[in-house]
């Protein structure tokens, strides 16, 4: 399981906001993002973890 610092989460959320066209978040000095961006990013991470768990889950043939 990966661990993130708040700086990592903010960096990823800023990238998400920039991809959506909010160029304001390109500033290196800006260290704040809307909570919605953090929530969206954390939902993305949860879904990614679920997919990875399904891919690594053992498959039984039912025999």
C-alpha cells in the first residue's frame, strides 16, 4: 500500500485542475487546491486500488 504526504496529494490535485483548464494552478508557489479536487483525486485512487485488488485476487476454477 502506498502512502502519500499532503504535498503529494496537493501536487496531484493541482495537476488535475490544470488538466481541466484552470491555469491558475500552474503557479509553483500556490499550495492550495479546492477540496473537490482532492476528493476527486482520492476517489480515483480508491477505484485504482479496487481494480488492482481484483487483478491480483486468486482465481478458483470451482473444481
